[in-house]
C-alpha cells in the first residue's frame, strides 16, 4: 500500500483554527496534556518539549487575543449536541475532512454555491442523525425520485424537530435562531476563522519547523514499507486503501489522530482520497497502545466506562464484537446514520476500544477484545 501513500506536510490553517478554538473552550489547560506526555508515557524528548512549549505560548497568546470573542467562540465551537458543535450545523460539512485543506475563501465559495435545499439537508442531518434515508428524502425532497418539498414545508419540519429535541429551552431557542439566521452566523464564523488563521500564521516558522521532523519520520516509515506495522500501534489496519491515502500533520492536537474516509452511500467512483491527520507527537513510542503508568489507569477507566455507557456506542461495540463491519453496514443494522457511526468510532478509537482496518475501499471496525479485557480486569481489580 506504500506506493499509494502521499505525505502532505502542509499546514491546514482552517482545520488548525477550528482546533485552536475548541482547545480554548476546554476547562483545563495544557497542564494535563503535558503530564500525559512527560509523566504518564515518559515521552520526554527535545522534540516533545518544543511542541509543548510552542502550544503553551500559542494558548496563552490566543486567550489574550480572542478575549473579546470568548462568548462568540463558545457559541459556535463548544459541543452543542454529543460530539457536535454548532459550527457543524452551519458550515455544511459532513466531516472535518470536507473542511480540510481549504481556505476561508474556498469555504465561502462552497457555501454560496449550495441551494437552500442542500443547506437544509446538512442542517437536518446534523440534528436528526438517526433517520432512515427514505424518511430523510421525504423531509428534504429528492428531485431524482420526484419528491418535491417546498422551502416553507422544510422550514416547518425542521423547526418542529428542534422543539422535539431533548434540550433545554435556551438551547432550542439558540438552535432556532441559528437555523433562521444561517447566513449571518456563517459570516460570523468565517470572520472568526480568518482571525484564527491570521493568528496562527504568526507562528508559521515555528509550526513548519515542527512539521519537518514529522514529515521525515513518516516519509521514512513509508519508504521502509512499515506503515501497516506502525498504524497497528494505533489500532488501525491499512491492508488496502483503494485510492490511496494522504498523511497530514495535526499541530494543535499534536497527540490525536483523525481517520477520515469517504464511504457508505457515496459511489465508489466519486470517493475522495482519505486524509489521515496524525498528531505531531504520535509515533511508534506514543499512541493508544502505549503502556501508561499505573496511576493513570483510573483516568482511562473512567473515560472508557463513560463511553460505553452511551447506548449507541454500547450497541456498536456489541455488533462488531464477533466480526469486522463497515460504517454503512453498522448504520443500517443499528438505525444510525454513517455520520453518527463515524463520530462514535473516533471516540472509541481514541480510547483503544476498537480496531480499524481498511480493505476493498471500505473501513472495517471491530471491538478490540484485548483492550476490553484490560478494561474489565481494571474494574474487577479496583471495585473488587
């Protein structure tokens, strides 16, 4: 598969801008992440120290630079529904991949080119993810199938669905306001992202300097034909990626990985080359499969138990326990959308509770039995 891998070390400023804002909204600072890197996993290298020092400086400067926009950033980039901030309702993007490798100008051109029906479709899909495709077409309309739904009808349906959501009255009013004023909200978001890009580009030399060792490391891994071996460390199998894959750096979230791929209902010939965003610090020595020190087992245990207490994540783990399954199959069997499945899988993958394999142009997920055993053994040991 190595001949299908493209190393793309360019910094994606819009993606990094989104990550910057999401990071500013966390209740904790980089202290917890620093502890994880230096103490929890013992990754105390000159390169890791440079990464952390730069992120500390950027975070401090960003909090000062965007102090007056804190409320606005929180409105759009804080989690609104599970795994979904309001920005996802407005930018009309299914995944981070679709807003990756674009400028704010291209993002605006994409939004302006959409019809009112297409914008409603994106909004409704983010709000009501667990809906059958046939029902979705009845609500939004489908010219190919002769299903015509007026703009007024779509608006009534969407506003009714907002009122049915299990949200506080304040959140329902906010979501209604966002829906009815999407164009104005879009302009506010792109203005924020333009400022974020300008801010980040002030650190461009330092960021590019950190991306160079990342590029050298992953280029060497590919040249030595060890990508499959190394990716197994992240519980990702990549025996066959039909159209290839882009490996891209993730700077702000330097300890995270984002696996994106087109699939499901997207026709094979229209699928894009997937982008795997790999944090600057992730390598053979640092990842989900790394051994953590005993005192940090409780933290992992609590996060894992919280994840599997979610009904959808629990159902997914049960379904993929016996055999690997791909996203659209899981979505169909569990009456979820592929977008919902993708959100849940990223969370479970980060905890090491599932493994991922790509073959025949599809992403297959399976419960990581070894990690699940560790989870239950830890529960037994702690709780007796």
